[in-house]
């Protein structure tokens, strides 16, 4: 009885003690470095808190351009991931052919690859001295490389679509696996053609997965750094790249910290949207997430 009576009061205290180590690790690895960045952004080289540094950054044409590029590239790449992922998932799920499962697994491995590796592969294929331009120059005698989109926003967008499409494909494949084949067979027997079946049966079932995958792609592409840096598209500066330029090349740590805080705020906002979508999707279809 005495042991039982003592065990109850001790359990909450011991439970709170177990929380301390992970909180300390989290504070040391995340909150402390982030607080240093926030302090530098708010005080600069002085000791007084001021929002003048934020105002100066927001008035900067370079920052506004980087913010615009970040949003434009993220939206375009996420849209491309949704379209391409939906098309590939349709074929792999509803057009049976030998090797479909192996192809799905191969595409899934892109998640494990470093993003700069895809950018490097693109330079070998689409670069000025790449395989495609070399073949076209040899065949048609062009004086300059005819394919020059790689070093532009379109090159960054195409590379990001290649990298992040699996993040849409995975939940879509899971969602499509839950669709009963009898629904499609009945609709087909009643005269419904493929576009109508996709529009009225497959697309509604895929909508939660599209929302989840699209919001995750948007979050990832907003913070993409390796592809933009490696491709080096002319005039394409995003927020992560601008932080790098300010801190490493210009040694303007205050401006770099201000832009970093803005980028973190944007990322956290998108993450909240992502978690909200995930929660709603999970309530309707736990298998998708």
C-alpha cells in the first residue's frame, strides 16, 4: 500500500525529469543558435533593439527581387510536381505493364539523392557543353548552343520538379491503391471514357494526397539552396542564396540574419499550412499520409 501510495505522486515528477534531456539538446542545437541570429538581426553591432535593419532590408530591391524569385520558383516547381506526379501515378497505378513497380521504386530513390547531384546531371545533359547541345551543334551546325534554358529560372524549376516529384508521387500512389477497381469497371461499363473516370472518380480520391504533397513541395522548394547555387542561373537569387551572399561574400551578417529570420518565418508559415493539410487528410484518409 505504501509503495502504491508513493508511486502515484512520483510518476509526474519522474515524467517531467525525462523531458529535461531532450529539451536541453533542442535548446542547444536549435533555439540557442536561432536566438543568436535573432539578436544579431534586432541589434546589429550595437546593444539596442531596433527594427531599422528589417526596414532597410524590406526597402532593398535586391531582397524584394529575391523574395519574388523564391515565391515564383516555389509555386511553379510545386505546380510542376503536382502535374507530373499525378500523371506518373495514373500510369503506374491504372495502366498495368511489366516493371511498373520497379519504376515506382526507382523514382522513389530520388528522395535519397542530394539535390545538387540532379543539378550536376542537368549540366551534363542541358549545359552549354552538355550532351544535348553537343549533339545538336554536330548535327545542324549551330554556332551557339541552341538549348540555353538551364541557366535561367526554368532550369532551376525543372531541376526542382525532378527532385521533388516523388514527394507527390508517394501519397498519390497510396491514395490510388485505396480506390476499388470495381468503381472504375462499373463506370467504364456504363460508357464513361478515361477523362471522365479520372475527373469524377480518381481526382476526388487523389485530392487529399495532392494537397499534402503539394504543400510539402512548396515548403521544400522555398528553402532549396543547393540547386540554385549549383546551377548559378543568371539573375536568379532566392532568399537562401541571398543569405549566403550577404554572410559569406559581403560579410554583412546583420542583413544576412534579418533575411534568415524572414525566411524562417515564411518557412514556419508554410509548415503550419502543411501540418493543417496533413491533419485534415489524416482524418479522411489515414493511408495517404
